């Protein structure tokens, strides 16, 4: 079960975002990480601002325990939570992807904003004993100036970040120095968008 109800109050600047400590049941988080490490169907993707391994849950067969946590009913409950937290109406379409960053890989500053596409995102960080020396810190920015850092978030295991996508939602991930950094990315769409699921790949 994903425990989105444990999310803290939203921060309003430089864009709306919130943190969720222990966002999955511990056994579920451990099982998901083990599957990502050993059985997931990774594929390398290279874009202009990032390089990482990733896959869509639409293209994967999840173990039963994990499939239940990401069932249509469970995802709809998350959609309702996001609607309540952000005061918006969202489509029934939810794209779920997994990302893996390894040594030397990074994600440069970007905002994920594409008019008419995803409007909100829920990130779930999964890793083993991550320390600052491993790199892979999630940085939030006040502006396009890369020195204008608003906040730096450690990718602590089983923590979540929710945020509203806009031109102001500038963020980046620092280079990985060692280890593998895993993230689940749940993307939500405005109610006006088509609710039919599609495979997409986005970075965060």
C-alpha cells in the first residue's frame, strides 16, 4: 500500500510541492526495490538533459504483491489524494515509470512542463543506505540560475515527493558517484486530457 495520506503540508514556493516520509509500507518498499534490482525490464534512454535506464509499468509484469499496490483501484485512490492535496481535477490516466541512475549519470535542470500534458507528479525514492557521498541529490531551484538553489533533498529510501508541474518547477539530480538510485515516477494529467493510458518516459 502507498501511504500518500502521510504527506506533509505543501510548500508554496518556488512551486507547490510536498514531502511524504515512509510513503510505502516497509515490506512493499523492500519488495519493490528487490524487484527493481533483480527482475525489472530496464532499457537505456538518452535525452538532451539526462541519461538513465527506465521502463513503463505498462510494459512490465509485476509480481502479485507489487501489482496489487499499483492496481487501477490503488492508483485511483492516489489520484483522489492528489486532487485533494492540490485542489485540482485529474484524469483517470496515470502513467507509472521506473528510473535507475547509475554512476556518472545525472539529470540536468528542467521543469517537465509541456502545455496540456502532465500536470502533477509523485516521486518515490528507493535505494539502499544512500549517503551524500553517493551523489544523486534532488535539487529544487528558485530560477533558471543553477546557483539559485531553493532546497536539496536526499533520496532517502521510501520517501516521496509530490509536486505541481509548471514553468517554475525547476529541478535536477546531481551526478551519481556510486551505487544505483531508483525512483518510481507517477504522472498525473488534467481532467480534460484523454483518460486512456499511454506509455511515456519522463525524468525526475
